C-alpha cells in the first residue's frame, strides 16, 4: 500500500506531498540471493550520498585524471566533425567542384544533387556499420581496445580520400572511414559518463559535442586559407591534415584506465577499484573508493534484477523500451530540428547569394558561435537542467526557422534579405549549440541503463544517422539550383518538423539532472512520468513503495498518513 509523507515546514507551517520511489521488488529479489546485501547497501548508500554532496569544484579536484582521460578520448570526435564539414564545404569549393563536378550551362562546375547526397551518405552508412560493431566490440573487449583498433584503422583509410581521382573513390573512402567514426561516436560518450561522478557527468559528456564543433571550426578555417589556391592541393591538403590525430590519441589511450563500470559488468571488481584509484586524486580525505565500487556493483545488480539481458533485443523489452525510445528520439531531434542548414551552411550561403569568400567567412563565424554556445551550455545545464534547455531550444529554433522561410519570400535581388537570412542562421546556430547540440550527449549517456548503455547509445546514434541520411538526400535537392531550388524557403519545412519535436519533448523527455544511475533505474522501473522526474525523491536502497511530491520544502517534521 503506498504511503503519503506529509512534510510540515516548522518555519512557515506549509505542507507538501512527496512522491518517493524506493527500490521495491527489485531490492527484495536482490536480498534473497545475496546474504551480504545489507553491508553492500550501506557502503553503496554512503557512496551515493558522497556523490550527491559533491560540488563541481570538489569533483574536479577529486577526479582531475578522469577529466583528462575523458577529454583525451573525446578528441577523436574532432576527426569526424572535421571531415563532415570538409565534405559539405567542398560542394562550394571551386577547385573541388572543377575536379569532381560537371560543367553547367553558365560555365561553372557543380556536383549533381545525386552525387552530393551519395557522398554525404557514404560516411553515414559507414558509421551505422561501425556503431553496431562497437556495440558488440566495446562490451566484449573494453573501451580501450575498441578505441585503439578503430584509431589504427583510420590511418590507411584517410589515404583513400587523399589519393582519390574520381567521385567513386571518394565514395568508397567515405564509407570505409565512417566505420571507425561510428565507434568514436558512442564509445567516447559512454566512457565519459562512466569515469566521472554525477557533478561532472554533464560537462564531460557535452565536451564530446565541443570536440565535434572544434573539428568543424578547424575545417572551416583550413578551407578558408586554401580558398586562394587554384591547384589540386587546395583540397588534398585538408584531407592530409587528418593524419595528425590518430597516432597521438592512440598513445594516450594505451595508458588510459578502463571504465570501472565496464570492469564491474565483467565481474572484475578488484580491477574496477584499481581503475577508480587511477581516475581519482587524494585531495578528498572523505572519499572511500570501496563505497564508490559498492555503488557501482549495487547499480549493476539492481539492473540485473530489473532487466537481466544485455543484447540489442533487450533494449526493446520491459522498462528499457521507454529508455530506448527517449534516447533514440532525443538524438534524432538533432537531425530533425533543421540542423541540416548548418551542415550545408557554406553551400547554403552561396546559393542564398553570398560570394564564395563571404560564404566561407560566415561558416567560420558560425562554428565559432557554436563553440561559444557549447561552453555556455555548461553553465545553463547546472541551473536549468536538460529538459528545460531542450524545450526552450526547440521553441526558439522553431520561430527562427519560420523567420528564415518568410525572409526568403523576398525577391532574389534583395541584398538585405540575403544578409537577414545569414544572420538568422547564425542566431539559430548559437541557440542550437547552447541547447540541443551539447545537451543531447548528456541525456543519451544518462537515460540509458548501465548494462545496456553502449547498445542503447548505438541504437540512438543510428536513428540519428538514418535521419541524417534523409537530410543528406533531401537537403541538396532543396538548395541545389538545378533541383528544387527552395533555398531559404526550406525554413518552412524544418520549422514544421521542429514543432513536432517540441511536442514530443514536452510529453516524453524526463529530467535526469543530479540523478545517479541507480536512482534513474528506480524512476524508470516505477514508471514515473517525464514531467515528474525532477520532483520525485528516490532511494534505490529502500524496499518501500511510491510517495507523491507536489512541492519541495526543507522540513523540520515528517508525519505519515494513509494515501487518499
């Protein structure tokens, strides 16, 4: 029988009702098969309490090595962000178009919309393959080995792009290089979420997005420099620069500690303790590594009771089906909210009427704004959480997309309208990169269960990639003057889709801010609605049932009463 806890505040005489979610049946089943559960529970409870009481600065001082190792692995995403922008920008690059494009009636060269779609989707197709491989490989061999093998594979594959003589060779290179990129996309996010405490989780997972933007900035800057060259090295040099990254990152990963959560899932608890000691410093005398290990073990055991399996199929069973839905659609929204404008920004600016050099200048400014926005999201997330940023981000972007569409109704000869569209896209980029762009990575890493994290992230990223394929098919046709030639009017299309994304987010996206993985397990097991996630008190170590909270008050007195 559920019980309502009435909280009476002594100072104000107010009352509130609290929804309390305990471990319930799962804890009872665990205690049946584990006679040492009470001792482990106590250690895990203290470890959880220590994490909740940790400020951001305390977490940085205690986990400085975890921050460094996570940042180093996430650097691999610079490579993917770099190449994605490289290819999209090459469609507006004169020497690249002359080499791989077709001569038009006006004497200029253009890659056909079909080849633009094919090349863009080549990398995405490879990423889908790499993602599924990573879901199996990283869980079986560990994050470190999977990362090293994938980085090593990029070294010969970059050569295919560098020595390409026709579009077919470029296509092969993009597909094959997409496979290790697919590994980077999910492995870095999962690793970041598992080597740090709750206070650092949002920052390290969203840093993954910052690396992606950093790669975009580098690509835009290199292409702007190469724009003055008129030979084939103007596009070969940007491809060659990708060889800078793999070897240094491989060396770093060799010395990096493995995820303690992965080690616990493999039954290697002693190794998990050693990994935690390598991830932490001795700055906090109250930190007890055994308590943190007990918390990890407890969460792993709890999930085994809630949902025993760890296969892809288990992501669609029971309580994990809801978690998979949230992860998949939250990531898909990144591609469904009109962000295709940013990926094709240089080409979009050129088709909107800007000279080629100005188009590249605006793209460079766009990625700089995105970089600033991503850093800004770190501060906003600590105050507003993930759900609020997603909702407000989608709301503002919807308005901006419709504004772009209406401005595009102006005559093509209007210089003011051209600059207005460019300005709106810069504002859109800032809003995206301070909300949806980085926050998504934090949501994906937190929403998925620990035992199914890698596979859930794989499924989510693959839905994102499938939506990306759709974008890469239709966007060139929308912008290409030899196809649909919608140009800025594309804002009407994406504004409508963005509205639907806002509606789904309001009803389905919960707030994981400040929750440990064990607490999130209980919230999902108890089927707490998305809008009540942040107002529900959770104790994953109790065997009690659910209570309801309608307000949050500091209490002096607790009185128990039957539920009405």
